[in-house]
C-alpha cells in the first residue's frame, strides 16, 4: 500500500502523532479523504517498504532514518500548506497524563476558585496560600505547578 502511495501522490510530509487519539486521527482522515491519505504503521514495516522501492525512488533514502517514534506519512495531491493548516485546525487540547512531559508552563492563577470554604484543607496540603472571601476560597498569588519539559506527576 505504501509503495502505491509514493507512485499515486506527488507530495508527502512526515507528522509526529504523539498524544493523538484514535478518534482524533479518524476525524482527520475523514476531513482529508478527498485530497490526502495518512499512513500510520510500524516503523520497521515502513522502512522495509521504502527500502524495497529505493531503486525506483532513490530520493526516499534520507526518509529512512527519520522513521523513529510515533511517525506517520501524509500523502497529498494538494498544497502541503493547506493540508498542514487543516491538521493544525483539527488539533485539540488534552489533559496532562502522569509520566508525560509538560507541553507548556502550568500555573494556577490567583483569584476566586468558586470552591466552598470546607475545601481549604486541600489547598493547605499543597502549600497554596488562600483566604476565604465572600463565601468562597480565593488563591492569594499565582502558583507555578510545572515548567515546560518537566515530567508530569500523578498528583
């Protein structure tokens, strides 16, 4: 199948599919169905298929070492920029999972929380300064939780 796509489509690019759910990938495939194909698979199988067509397409040799990790190939007949824009438009935020690296800095902003005063012990355990104001807990100052690139813990 991969070999046929290199003949059928005149353009392609690599995508990193870390933290992309199957539902999100399915919706993306449906959106791109008319102009593009997304190939996700075992890297060893993709490398083997590419090595098998190197005589026909020698320009693909630099692609082989880049097939590391959760990589997919997007084939298209359209403009690469347009396909990329569609993919970025389909990007959805996701909650951090324990064990992954933080994608950005995470900070709890100062201000009212909307939580009842009975929940103050929760913030005391986490050493977050609070006060009770108008019947709800208010955080006194911004509290940095994670810096970009740090490992997310279970708490």
